[in-house]
């Protein structure tokens, strides 16, 4: 048959779409033809710019038999195919999964017109659609029925986050969700509960991270979820990674970019055995990207506060083969856990969750029965607690002796009782008032523990040095970075003491997470109805920044609590000898209904940067916008009349002590008084009557009576 076109309800039949379109006026076209004819006309019109206009003017298109189209043609002709009145599109028999993926939006839009969709390579490939396409997908389930295959989803961290609602809504229709290489996708516990089984990684450079509050993570269900996702690929096929090493010294083995992680099982294949045994299996403790040590058991390797079971590798030359794919496996679904808003108790509970069992057994020396430790998947913890809990009294322990002779144990501190320290703990060194201390150390200095027994330890200058030191002998420990200050000193040991706080210990424990790379990025002092002091803030900030010098220390409270503690906050910020808060967060109010409080200009100048830096949502990093303040005494505003006006969090301000010289300028006076946030300007005492008259005359020249009324002139 020949293509038949009618204009509106008219009886006249045309056989040329362009002709009929030119004569239609405001009426719609109805087009009838065989599938072949309609396809041919679409191909003709696709070659010019009239296609979209032409078929926008079609009221209906009817094919008397099927249109055989490729997925790409569906995409090209979509505007016209939407007008089809029958289910007459048959996708080409050679349609590949990739064709469906790249033309998904068009296929989804014309789904009701598709008669059949057979994917020719469906046995080896599954259609994958970009996650952002889910937002507009209407007929995903229908396309899956037609193709007989669930569609997979791919995305970057950014697109996955932006389309999380669509993922959650369509989860039952999705096969898998693949995170792109080089991308770290972040999920809450609730999101992982729904999506976790479907998550995949395009390569080892893709990361999947759980970020949530401690309240949401430390639940039975969330811990079970972490355990499950931490062990997902335990039975994946084995592969090998081989590391060639130079001759090691002591227990530290150097191998550039070795790729091992703490707990990995490796087999030693000797060129020269040295202190190791050829063919023996050892367990890795990663010291850094280029060095590691070996331990006799998995349990020894992952207990980074102890050196029990360490193997001496002196003189060994050969290869270490990692049995990747066999437990303990590092290529898991879940790469990192970031914990937000954890109290000290909750943070310490994370420390105790160091051997979550897979259910296969309970022998910690057998890695096949243990998943990765929770402590080695937690990447960061943000602590939030009250000042009282964060600033409990330090625990102090005295030295009973220290070794000064140039001997095998030179530099070792001994205590009369169990010191309770772990390797890497931050402690404060103190010398009794008026007494002589150890040369090279300053009373009040932070040092780090290298534990050698319950009553002995070394001192290190950095936490990393303490955690990565070789404790095979006192000599190797010292050369690994311990202080050598003790040799030859004559200070009396009983005058020396060491102290640590609950916050110090918790932060030190967290630093041992994630192969000794764990961090506490923020310590938040939660405001309550108790008054705080600058001393409290100084002490807590000092401890927090001692544990992480680049971290944030936040005071978070309701506006009324902040208002009553402004002096302490100001003192903390301005005392030059103190460690300072880095953020202040107002925890009540909304963007549209802010909580307000007043402060003088000096306080505003000191604290406003801290309010600006703060965030009020620990999960999303939302800007801290829940406050406004009235600024009083802003004499300096005369020099810059727009600064307070431009600050979105300043509700209003007053200027006091305005001088005659500053006001005796009509342009400055108009600029100042016209600011809508300005309430009053009170002058200093202007004793000269003529000067007062001059200012009044300038004010009277301002046309707005409301602005004129803002100025209060103080006489003699």
C-alpha cells in the first residue's frame, strides 16, 4: 500500500507527508502505512531538520504491520514513534545489550509501542544503564519482561549519591549496581541494608563506604550487615601477588608498593632463607606502603598494640606470595566505615569489636574462621560527647627507673606497676616542679608509647614511629625512631611521670584502625545546661589536636547555651597559649526560623569565623545556618559600613562610640544609616555645640525619616 495521510477529519488522502503538512493549517495529521513505508519515510525525514516539527503535527501514526528497527533507530525516531497507535515495533534480531544500554531512554519512552525485544548476547552480557537514567525511567520493569533480563546499573560516587532515591525506589527491578573505577560511593546503614547485596565494584580502585552515626552503626542489624558485606567474596578464585625484597634487617621487610594488608597470609619462597623458613606461611602486619613485618599467626598480626609472635627476617632473600582470594581476604564489598557522632563509650565499643566472626568457627588463630576485623575496616570516627566526659581527669603513672647506660635496653622506661599503655598511645611527659628532667624532653610535651611489657616502654616522637618500630630488640626499636634522650642522663626517675586521658586513649586506639591509618577528624563538645570554662575548652582542644593536629574541635550547643558561654568561647579563641576550637555549631532552629543571640563586636570578630566554619549535619556536611545574632558596639563598622550588612547571619547591629570625624562626611553617613540591619548609631560625647549642629544638619539632609532616627547624638 502507499502511505496515506489525512488532514484532521477531512476525506482527502495525501501520499506525501511534507505536502500534507504544508496544507494542514492548525489541524493534525493522521498517517497510515506499512511498517516498511513508515520506516522509509522516517529515514527520509531524519535527514533534514523537519522531522521533529513534522511528527509533532501528527495526531496519530498507524502501521499495518511491524516496524523492524534497531535500538539506535528508535532513539533517532523517538518523537515520531511515540505517536504510534499500535504495539508494532520489533527490535532488530541483532540487538546487543550495549545497544539497549546506550539507547535506554528512547526505548523506555516508547515501551508501549514495542512488540518484542530480544537481546542477542544476553547470555554473556546484561544491559547496563547509567544510574541517572533511573530518575526518568517509567517502563524499566516492562523492558525487563520483554528482554527476559534484569537491567544492571552503573554510576560514579557523585551520580549514585544524586540518584539515591531512584535506586531505592527501583531496587527490586535492578540486577546489580556497579561503582565506577576510581570512585568512592558512600551509603548510610539504611541504604546499605536495601542495596548492599546488589553492589559491585568496577575494579579495585572503586570503593564502597558506609558513613553513618554511631547510633545507627552500633546496632545488631548494622553490625551483622557490616560482617556480611565484609565477607562477601570470601570464596572468590585465588590469585597471587608476588613481592621481591631486598635483604631485610631485623623484622622490617622493605618492598616498594608491596600491596599487602595487615592479616594477609603469605608464603615465603627462599633464595636465601636467613632467619625465615622456606615454604613457611606467615601473616603480614603492614607498616606502610613500602614496609611490612611477619607474624606467626593472624591474631598476632592484627593485634597492632603488641609485637608477640613477630618473626625475625634478617638475611632472608626471596619472594612472598599473597594468597589473595583465600581468607583473610581484603577485596570485600565494603571498603571503609566512617562513624559519625560517637560518644567516647561508643568509640571504645568500636575498639572492642576487633574479631567479628563469620560463623564458621571461633579460633582467632585460624584466618578461615574470621572476617576482617571491624577495627581494620573503620577508617574514621568522629567523637561527640559532653565536656565532662571528654575532659575527665588524666591518669598519671610515675617512672620507677629508666636505663641510661649504653646497653641493649638503653632508653627503656620502667614503672612500678602496670602502666596500661599500648603501642602508639599519646602520653604527656611531666617533670616535678623544680626538678631536672630528661635532656631533650620538655615537661608537658606529648610523646608516644612503644610498649615492651606491662611495666616497660620506649618513648617516640610521633605516633607513626611508635606503631611502625621494630621491637625485635631495644637496639632496633631505638633505630626505628625512639628517643635516644635517655642515654647518659642523670635525672631522678621518681621525679618523672606520664599521664594520659580517656580521650587520648580512645584517639590512640582509633589511630590503630585501618592498618594504623585510622583518624578522628572531629571531636565535638556537646553543649548541655552546664556552664563551660575556657580552661575546659583549652584542655579538650589540646587533647583532641594532640591526637590529630589537622582535625576539627567543635562546640555544638543550642543558641541559649552558646549565648551564656560566649565569654568562655571568646577566651578560648583569643588566649595565645591555648589550643583553640575550630568550629562552633548552633544545634537548634531552622534556616527559616533561626535562633538568635547577642554579642559585642569584639566577640563577633573573634567567633564569627568559627560559626562560618561549622557544619550542623555530620552526615551531609550541611552549612551551619541555624542562627543569627545582634552585634553591639560595632564602632569599627564605621570604617566598613557594609561588612555586617552583608553577613547573612547578622540579624541586626548597633554602632556605639561613633566619633565626630567619622560622621562628618555625608557620603559615609548616608551609606551607614541606610543599611537595613542597622538599628542605632550612638555617638561618643560631642562637647562642641557647633559640631553637634553640623552632624544634625547632615542627618536632616537624609530623606528617609527612619534612617534619620537611627542616629543618637550624645552631648557633653
